C-alpha cells in the first residue's frame, strides 16, 4: 500500500469531522464542537507529520480549501452565538437593575 492510499481515508475523515463540527455549530452545541476541534487538531498533526509531494499535494490542497470554507461558516455561527449570548446577558443585567429599582421603591413606600 502506498502512502497516498493511506492518506486518502485520513483526508476524508478530516473533511467529515469538519462537516460534523459545522453541524454542531448549527445546533449550537458548542461543547461538542470544541471537543471535535481538539480531535481535528490531533488528526491534522498526524496527517501532516510527513511532507506532501506531487499529486498528493494537489488533493490535499482541495480538501484544505473545503475545510477553510466550512470553517468560515463555523466562525460566522460562533460569532452569531456569541452575540446572542451577549444580548441575553445584557437583558438579564437590565432586568436585575429593574428589580433592584423596584425593590428600592417598595422599601421607600413601606
């Protein structure tokens, strides 16, 4: 078996893992996403431990482009999730301040 043959399943696994990460971002399952990202990091380190040459490099380049495109979607979803969480925290803070103001006015009435 040549090195090129053993490389292909790893590239496929890498791409599938990245697609699964996108699904987790779409489901807002950030904890699983982070876990998958750690797994992917290890797979990338193993996959690129040896230099790539010739035709294999072209195939790898295409997979990398696909992964980068998916990563951009994940980043956009993460940013939207972060913004949504920040808005939720702001609303909680405003509600807390309103409750404190209400409690303060009730204490003055009594």
